[in-house]
């Protein structure tokens, strides 16, 4: 072997050792690149998945809020309707009871309301011996519509200025006598003048009876005694 051949052999040996060292290094580099690629690919996929998950979550939250609002509105409407119906029924019942009571008072009542109470002594003379002052006061009250709750006065039904109307033939008889309203609505066979006044207070005039010891009741009763005489064609003090 010549010196040139020996030199070529040494060079080839060095190249072989270099390749032996370089190949693992290249494998390591390739493996690292592959690893990076693998790491990069999952990361990218994970980001996309995360975006999809977030979008799904947002959509679910929106649907949940919409369902919650719808349920809340439905419950609120149902509660409002139930409360409104309950209030309406309660108001209707209260109005019905009030109307029923008012109709019952107008259509019929108890003689206890309008009949003379025990121990009562009238402050007027049913025979007609009453002072002029009492008759004058009775005439004022006969036209007074503030005694009623509906704007009626005694004169509203029975006329004014001596034009007596709506009295039945039984009214011509001295008190006590029969009165159709007293019999039909209060079950009373006959009434005194003061009881007749109280019946008119409760029924047509839709108010409370006058106090039995009041001047108003005595004055109106005395006045009606004289009106009865006038209707009957008898001498009177009016």
C-alpha cells in the first residue's frame, strides 16, 4: 500500500466515524421536529375544540336564559290572572251581597225597623191637636230631600202644594189604618202616622228610620195627620 492509499483510508475512516455521530443527531433532530409537529397539531385542534365548546356553552346559556324568562313570564301571568280572578270574585261577591242586602231592604223588611218600640210615647197628637209650630216644621221636612239617600222627599211621591197624589182609599181612614206598603213589605196590618213615616224612610227613601224621640219624627207625623184629613175631605189645620 502506498502512502497515498494509506491517507485515503484514514480519510474514509474519519468520514465513517462522522456519519456514525451525525446519524443519531439527525434522528434526534427529526424526532424533535416530529414531536413539535405532533405537539403543534393537538394544540391547534384543542383551540378549535375549545372555541366550539365555548360557543356551545354560550348557546346553552342563551337558551337557558330564554327558557327562564319564558317560564318567569308564564308564571307571572298565571299568578296575575289567578290574583285578578280571586280579587274579581271577592269584589263580585261583596257587591252581590251589598246589592242583595239593599234589595232586601227595599223589597221587604222587619216590623222591628218601623214599628213602635216598647215603652215609646209619641210626641204628637194623632187626633190632630198639634201646635202650629210643629205642623210648620213638618211641612218643611215634607219637602226635604236630604232626609233620604236617593234624593227623594215625601213630596216626590205624594205631591206638593196641596196636590195630594198616590194615596189609596185606606189613607182616608183615621190612624191607625191599613197601608198596602206596610202589609206587603213589613207584614203590618195597620200603622200609626209615625210608623207610616218610618216605613217611607226605610223603603222609598232608602235610609234609616228617624230616631223615635226626635223632633223630626214628631213634626212629620203631626203633618201627615193633617194631610190625611185633607185627603179625606175633613177639616184640617194646613
